[in-house]
């Protein structure tokens, strides 16, 4: 009897534990995040290792960051642990204060900024272009596309490659009567955000019907997961067209179109024309989508990726040394670190972008005093 | 005498203690699984409350999934999940039952039988992403040439391709269980049938299949569960579009692949909550299908 009652009480205790355990994080959905921030902020401060910085965010910038951080480690002995979990995840981790910096391919939305509560700085790290890749084995010349045609294709209004609108801007190119098969990203992605932002800027119908975002309700086409998924669809489907990151398209030797920019020039996407796109009058907080740039020699579909840090660096009992290490690292990234961009097919910051980034970094404070 | 008696009492007391302890721990472990499932359900419900409040029943029957406008309807994905899973089941059943009968009745022993059995079990052990790649690069072009012959839009990927991939992936579940069931048919029954002059086919049809049907159906149910939840392989070959498919050759999307695709970059809280509600719907669909299956099995065995 004794044993039985013991077992009974053990079961009851286990049940109670399990139930409360499952309820507490569930019941207060939001505070669950806050409580995790408490525990982790203590880990960042108690591990006391100011020689290791933590970052998380965009997968797009990851190859560049790995290279830059390993070079910086050789120079200064500072270790940086960057997890490429996606922009949204990076923002969430920064909000929870589990990392020193985040990285996002889009500026914070109002909802995200509100959740953070305190001001965060956006520091441009480099820029990337989104290219329009196509699969027309018969066509040897590089195809030209203008904004109107591009939007009509993705809206499903132009359905054949030999459409009069496409031939009109590609004089001398013999286009086949193949059906156009659109490929887009199926996963939420900064690449989609840059591309749909561009389409919203140049086409009112797109703006009202579809809009812009990391994932949208595509009127047409097939979805592929990641750049490799879209590239795979385009490569496999005769008549396929899709948007891919420049670096991925170059590495995989895919053919991509010249796009007409705001000034009327047809621009081949490459590192120089992508950098040129950001060499314009930038807002003081650098929060701008570069799509449809004013620069005459700039490729029109591109965007920054931003490192995100808190403006006031004295939070959750961080040391001043840690804050200094962080700001110095980012400052190195936008100056000396830029030399590693081209080798990895990223577009370095334009002179205009570097000066804005520097000004933003200088506004970071510790206890109200500037760090740099 | 007395000493022996006391030892005996002591021993049996220890044995009883052990018995009770063993039984108690079994109960505890079984209950903890139950608690875990309830906790899953609870978490899913609580986290999807914002979207349930905002969207209500339109979440289930809405036909648009538009994260930009914050409009979420799962109908196309629900349809995609059910369509791919049942189509896959339809394709796989002839194969898995044939394998089960072949290995259970015709060649239950021998090196060839062992080899075949192991290779079929291996199908279940291959990671699903490999099926996805194979589907995308080998199966999709084949389906595309088939579609060209049929005169439908040659996407190559879509509901049909996903169902084919799923069918291959779920064959071993029904086949293995079916094989065990068929081997368990008492030989006295079979011999009785033979002695009455039945042919082998007649024995299979009139003795083996009726005897093992509940087990065969349980295997089918297991495969269906696997097909409903499969994510990676499907998302690579289904085409991931939220447009409602008009034929089985059209691209579509399933609930599991939408969650896997969009969860990482879901920025707004309603978006995130809708994705969790999608998980809840998938959970409930699986539960409902399982309950229906259990009823059918029960009716089979009651006959």
C-alpha cells in the first residue's frame, strides 16, 4: 500500500510538473520570449568572454561574414560566432538580446521596431543584386528586359517568349514561341523582398495586387526552395524565368538579362553596377530599398544587407569593452573588410554608403557617450 | 521450519515490491507520452489563438494565402495535402501488398528473400531530402515528357510527381507490416484449404487475405500517416504555389511544406500565428484520419 501511494504521488507530481511546464511558456506567449532573454543575457554577461561576439541573421551575407570575421580574427584575436538562421530569426534574437548584433536584408518593420522597444541602428554591410535568369537554349544573345515587360511577365500577362512586347526591345534576336514558366522562391526570403519591392515601385498593378514582402501571394508560377531551388527550376524548364542572387547566378554560370534602369540604360548586373546603384543620396539612417535606383549606371534590382545593433550599448550589464569590440568590428567591416566582397561576388559599399554607415556607427553610445 | 518460512515471506514480499515498482514505472512512462501529446496540442492551440481570433473559420476555407495583406486561407494546402497523400496511397498499395504476399507466402526464407526484404526496408531509411533531389532531377524530367505526350502544361513538378515520390517512400511501411501478418496466418488453416483442393491463389484470396486484413490495413494507415506529414521531399517537387490545383498535373502545396518554407522569415505576429494554426490543422487532420482508420480496423476484426 505504501509503495502504491508513493507511486501515485510520484505520478501526480510528474503530471503537475508536465502540465505547468507546458502551460507557462504557452500561456503568456510573449513573455516566454522575455524570460528567455533574461536567461541568455545572463549568459552573455556571465560568460565574461568579451573576446567572443555573437551574431545571427541573414543567410545571404553569411559567406562574406565568415571570410571577414576570420580575417579580423587574425588581426585582432576577436572571435565572432555568426549563425545564419535568416533575417527574421536574427531580428528575433537581437530583440531577445541573445546576440550582440543581428543582420537583416530588410530594415526593421514598425512592428519589429516596436517589439525591440529601444532604438536600433542599421549599418549597411554590402549590397547584393537580384538577377533575372532565363532558360532559352535557342537564344545566344543576352536578353534585354524593361520594367514594363518584367512586371507583365510576372503578372502573367505575357505568356509566350515571342510576345511582341519582348521582341520590340530585343531587335535582331529570334525568340521562340515557348511558353514562359515563372519560378519564384517558395521560402520566405530577402531576395523575394528586394525583387517584389522593385516590382511594386515600377508597376502600380503589382503594388496593389501583390505588394512586397519576404513571401507574397504569387499570381503565377512555381516555387523553388532557396536560390538552388529556383535555379534548378529555371535550368530544367525550357522557357523558364526566375530571380536569383547575383552571386549564385555567376557561380553557376546561368544566363541573366540586362534590365533597363530609371535613366533608360540597359544594365548588365555585375559587382560594379550593383555598387553604383547605392552611390546615390542616401537617407541618414540608411533605411532604403535600393530598387529602381536613380544612379544612371546602377543596376535597378539590388539591396543592402544591414547589421543591426542597439544604439545604446549599455544593456543587460554588458561591459564597455564588449561594446567597443563590436563597434570596432563593424567599422572594420565597412572599411578594410570591403576588400573581401568582390572575390565572393558581393557588391562593396559605394563611397556614399560608406560615409553614411560611418556616421551611423559613430552615433552608437555607451552610457550616452559615443564609442568610436 | 520457522526460518524457512520467514525467508519465504521475505522473498515474496520483495517480489511483490518489485512487481509493483515495475508496473508503476510502466504506467508513468506511458502517461508521460500522453502528457506530451496533450502538451503539443495545447501549445499549438495557445500559439494559434491570435490567428483564430483574427481569421476565424475563414482560415479553413479561405482560398488566398497572402502574407502581404495578412489574409490567410489554408484551403489550397489542405487540398494539396489530402490529394498527394491519398494519390500516393493509391499508387503504393498494389506494390506493397504484392511485396507482402510475395515475401510472406511465396518466398518466406532464403537469401533472395532476405536480400529483397532488406532492400525494401532500406527504402524507409533513405533521408527524404535525397528523394527530393532524385525527384527533382530524375523523376521531374520523366513526368515532363509524359505531360508533353498527354498535352498538359509540362511543368514536370506538381501534385502527381509528389504523389509518385511519396508512394515510393511509403511502400516499406505497409509491406513490412503486411509481410509479418501474412506469415502469422496459421499453417493449419492453409493446409486445410489445400487439402480441400484449393489452388495457391485461392488460398491467398480466401484464407490469407481475410485472416490478415486488419494488419494489412494497419500498415496502410501507417503509410498514410507518413505521407501526410512528409515535408522535405514534397516541397522540392510540388511546385509550392498557393493557387488551387485544377488537375493532378498542376503544381500545388501542402501544409507541411508551407510551414517549412515560410516559418524562418515570418515577420509579423499574425503571420507566425497562422503558420502555427496550419500546424494545428495538420495535427487534427492526422488525428481524424487515424480515428477513422481505427474504426475501419475494428469493423474488420469484428466480422
